[in-house]
């Protein structure tokens, strides 16, 4: 029910935006000689167009699973690329079953291909079963504040906030000057 409403709202919004932009262009052509009247007629249209475009941008942000807060930007290209990348991660392309050699197209056969014991054993055979003592010691050493500061200093200079809302620059300052 919600999806149906959402699809209907998206369709209506697209149609309404086209209508408003057409009406805006028509007013601009008709009343270009009278700027005062043009301003009176166009102002409400621009406000409604702006609201609908903000709604589209908000929907794209939700679909992208991102908050793009740097300089209050609403980059449509960034959001569209993020939506595409997220959809690509959620869908598995066609697979070839490692045992039968057949192409898997439905979900059940893809799951069977991925969880095939021979395929799992092949992947696991390349992983060493144990670490030598020197590697084991370095793997369990505690992190020092200097290690964390060094890692934070390598972060990008200009970045979008992550899910915690902190840009990398602030994170680096927090680790340089702990309270």
C-alpha cells in the first residue's frame, strides 16, 4: 500500500513539475515586458517548484541511504551514483554453479551456488589455518593513542560526515586533543 502511494506520488510530482515549469515559461514569454506583473505571477510558481524539487532531492537521499550535509549540498549526480551503487550491491548478477556448471538465474539456485561446499572449500583452502607466533603477537597488541592519531591523520581533508555525523576533520581534532 505504501509502495503504491509512493509510486503514485512520484508520478504526480513529475507531472506537476512539468506543468509548473511549462506555466512558468509561458508567463515569462507573455509578460516579459511587464516585470512587476511577471514577478507577481511567477513567485508562487517558483515556490511550488522549489518545494517539489526539494521533495525529489529528499527522496533521492533516502534511497541513497546517505546524508549529504557538506555545504548543505543536494548533489543530484552524487545521489544518483550512490543509489545505483547501493542497488548494485543488493542484487547478485548471474552466477555459474561451481559443481553443475549451469547458469543460475533465480534466488534459490544462486544461494545453492554460493553455499556449495566445494566452492566454500576452494575459498577456504587459500587461507592459512594458523598464524606464526610473531604475527599472532602483533595481531593482539593493543592500540595506542598514537596509532589512532596516525590513522586519523591519514583521513581525507574534505569529506562528508559518516553515520555518526562527524566529518573526518573533527574526528582528527578529537584524537589530537583528548579531554
